[in-house]
C-alpha cells in the first residue's frame, strides 16, 4: 500500500492559526505594504516579513513568500 494513501487529506488536518488564508479585505489591506516590501528589490529580510504575517495569522505561502 502506498504511503500517500495513509496520509489524511488536507481538509481533515487541524489548521493552526497562522495557516489561515487572508480572505477578508481587511487582511489583504493590512498585508499590502508587507507584500510591496517583499516584492521590491530592496534588501529586506523576508524572514521578518514572514514573522509579521504569522503574527497577523496569515500564511506567507499564500503570497509566494516561501524560500
């Protein structure tokens, strides 16, 4: 039996607060300046931005801010 079939589906997994996707408009407005910083070529530490997003409870992965 393949290992993949043993894994629970994503919908069954409990989602921690920081994995929440920014669905509300207020979330998106709050994040815009962070995203602009991340996308600009200036020397900004992405780790700092990720931490700020996690504090607000939003997954950085949603915005393509993974490694």
